[in-house]
C-alpha cells in the first residue's frame, strides 16, 4: 500500500495535463481580449468613415 501511494505521488501525468489545460485557458483569454479590442477599434474606424462619407454626400 505504501508503494502504491508513493508511486501515485511521483506520477506527473496528471500535473502535465493540468498545466496544458491552464495554458490553453490563458491563451484563450488572450485571444478573446485581443479580438474584443480589435473589434472595438475596427468598429470605431468604420463609424468615422461612415460619418465622413455622410458629410460628403450631404454637401
């Protein structure tokens, strides 16, 4: 029984899986943050262009 517990404590497969899961989660958060920021910037840019085009069309 003692050998089984020691072997379980030395095994690192589960630890690696958890680390990969955390890494994937952090990458996903980074991608979501970047996409949100980029989407906001692009939306702002298109709104500026639309405003200028409306000003040209009215004149």
